[in-house]
C-alpha cells in the first residue's frame, strides 16, 4: 500500500511539471489544434465551404473527455459546441457569400485548459448584380419617386448608391440587402436611374456591378414665374426701376407658393402671390434680376438682365507733377472721361476731394491745389450728379524727402599713386539719389543709389598731396537745387623714398670701445617702421616705429666682431619697402693699444742699435784699422763697415762715438 501511494505521488508531480492536467482518475494533454478550409481558402460565390477544426489530445483511460469548441471570425465568436467525441468539428458555410470572407480561428477547451489554432483566411469572390425597382415611371414636376435597390442573396453590411446618369444622387447605409430612396427631380423630361452597392468586410470592401437603368418621365406643370421690369429700355443711371415678380397658371393646389425676388446674391423681396420692388438704376452692378417660385418640390424661375447707361463714368484722380517734395504745392485733377450729355448738363456734375480736412484751393471744378504733407496721404475724388455718387480709386501721395547735404569721406587710406575709394552719403533723402563726384567744379562721375543700404563709391587716384582737397560731391533726388558737400579732407600718404644710412662716428675714426650710431633716414609720410640688418643675419638687429622720418640704432662698446656690412629698411602705410645702400664698418684698434705697440717697437730698435755698436767696437779692437797711410782703410775695417745696417753704411759720413 505504501509503495502504491509513492508511485501515485511521483506520477502527479511529473504530470504537473510537464503541463498535463490531472483529475482524480484521468490524465490528458492537448497536443495541437488545427483549422482547415475546404475545398480551398479562395472560392467563388455559392461554393459550399466547410471549416474543419481538428484537435490532437492524449489521455489515460478509455472514457471520452468532454470538450468545448469555438469558431471565431475576425475575433468574434460565430459558433460554439460541446461534445465528448474526439471527431473533428465541422462548421459548414453553405453557398458562401462575400460577407463570409475573413480570418477564422478554432479553439478547444477541456477542463479549464485550452488551445487556439492559427488563423486561416477565407476569400469569397463575386457579388450578385443589383436590382432596381421604382414605384412610378411617369410623374409630374415635383412629385416624389420611391426607388428600391436589392442585392439578391447577399448578406453583411451594405452601402447602396443611387445614380442619375453618372451623377450620384443618394447614398444609404444598411445592414440588410435592400435599401430604399425617395427621389425628386428638378427638371422635366426623361431621367435614367440606376444603382449599385458595396459590401463591407473589415478591413476591406467589395463593390458590385451596376444595375440596369430605369427611365423616369417627369411632366412639366403649367405654373410659371413671371418677372417684369419697367421701363424696359433706355434706362439711365438715376432712373427709377419698378420690378414685379408674380405667378402665372396657378393650379390652386394645396401646396403653398413662395416667391423670391433677387439681384445677384442680394435678396430684394419675398412674398406669396406677387412681389414688387422699386430702386434707382445703377450701372455698376450689371447682374441679372431673378424671380423664383417654390411650390413644394417644384422650382420655377424667370431672369432678366437690365442694361443701364452710365450718367457719367467713374472719375479718375491724377496729380501733377508726378513727384512732389514735402511742403511743396501740387495739382490734383479729378475728371469723368464720359458723361451722358443728353441727360446731364456740364454744370450738374460736381467734383469734391476726400478728405476735405487738408488745405485745398479750387478755382476750377475738379482741379485742386494742395500742399504736400510730411507723410504719405490718401486722396479720393467724389463725382456727384442727380443723386448718383461715384468715387475714384484712392490716390496715395508719397511726398519725397529732399536730400540733405552730402558728406564726403575716403574709404581706407589715401596713398599717392594708388587708387582709393571716395564715399558720398546723405543722411536723409528719398531714393533714388544721384551722387556726382566733382574735381574742382568739373564733373567726374555719377552713381545712382536705389536701395536703402547701397553706397555711392567712386574710385580715384591722386598724384600730389594737395589734390585731395579738390574733390567734392553733389546729391540730387529731383529737387531744383542740389546740395554740395564740403571739400574732401583726408591724410595723404606719401610713399617712402631716398633711404640713407649714416654712421657716427665717421668710418675712419671707428675704434674698439666706441659707441656706434647707425642713423636711418627717409623721405615720406610717417609713421615709419625702421629695421637695421647686418649682412649674413636674416633677422633684424633692431626694429622701431616712429612718427619721425629718421631715427638711430646704437651699438655700445664696439669690438672687432662688430665689423661688417650694414643696411636699413623702412616702410610706412603705403606698404612700399625701401632699403638703404650697404655701409662697411671696420673697427680699428684702440689708441692705447697703438701707443703700447709703438713703445715696444722703439724699445726693440734701441736694443738693436746698442747690440750693433758693441759688435762694431769689439771688431775694431781685434785688428788695426789703418795701414799707416792716411785716408786708407785696411781690409778688415772695410769688412766691418760692410756688415752695418744699410741705412748707416750708405751714409756719406759716419762717426763712431768715443764711448757707448
């Protein structure tokens, strides 16, 4: 008994963890469920379709399990069944329709465990041709016709459409295969009617073919609307118009009659049997008059156009001159080009200017002298005769602002021989402005400024410094007198010339220990940047910018190493570099060194003389100098004399001191 309980416990644990359902007596597992569509997923209308739901269930024991099946279409349950058999569930769709199209699923449930199949899509093609029926094929004007459109054998949700020729006249949405529409026809004669429908199968729709056409004959009622206008011809502006709208051939039916008298979109009057209206004839709106009759669904109308001759044309307002400056007088002319002389005398037509607040002077009808304001102003001419008033288009007067005295200046730097730009500009003035550049009082060039940020620039060149003050500019934007600028005042840069490098002290006097001054000078406009160079060194020895035309570079405590060739360079705002000639510097020995060397030389010479004298004396003592004959010298003496220095031996006489 204990062994049986242990085996039962192990089986329960094993089936619980493997997803199997256990009852007190049976074990089972839903392995799979499939849904198939027979004979095929895509069929035509009237095909018998079967949905087969097949479940695969494993169980212990022989007793059948109770199971529940559900069939879904597009997520909605359409069929359910409880059964104990293991046979496949079959759901028939007899004579399938388009409305049966959709996605289907099958679900099985056994003792709170379930499984759902994958979705299968069924598509049914083909719709029946709609049938159209009308209750009357001959009706009177305004009478109602009932039309019924049917989709034979179709099911689902429908949209029905009713057409007159190719124009859709009504639309109906229903959940049955039939729709009814009440039709009214606005005109007499024959009208061809047909219908069609669309079946909605979310998210798609299927449209049917169109039905056969049915002809409806509409007979005209004798009732008519009558429009009368007096006078009928030769109507001028200002004439009185009498307009009548009435009914003719009233059938005396129970339907009420309404009349509407209108001109264009304006309703003039309305009533029941007769409508009248009086007005002054105007030529500005040549729209038709309409008398409209409404009786139930019957609509009748009569229209007439009235030709009205202008008493006078719309005036035009012009100004002279075409451009005017602030506070200047101008002339405004107001005139109608044409007038009906057979109805209107010249004196009957008067002109006024609107607004009248501005100061006006009018000596002739339609001619006004007006002083221009400081700002833009609108004027309108008003012409009036026999209670007819016409206004001209608005004339906007934009007074020009006189150009102010221009200012003349240079852009950048002025360098002799190089081109530069002159700017001529006025602070105020209406565009366009013509700027003229003058040299003295001779015209050089003209530039027109048309845009707010445009500048009047002139390119010129000067050869001498005093030429700059001869430039002036003139500004003109239509006024009689053109203001003239002052003369141009600007610094003129003279390019550098004649670079000279001067050396102090003078070249022959330069010695070691002295202070050397290298002075570089040029001709031209300061500021000037000077640079000193020594040949063999690419970097400058010294650089300085000064507002003078010359400056110096000092070299202290000269030595032999400072000997060499030197030069200087200079440049100003003309950007033309000039270079001096090379100067050779030779540093000589200092004076004390020269004295010391001279002393040593004298001392050496003195020693040499003493040595020579001593040598001479010692030779004389060793041999006789005379042979006893006066004036003759022995051979030994002659040899001693020959050994003396040349400057001594060549002398005409030579005396030997007694003592040394």
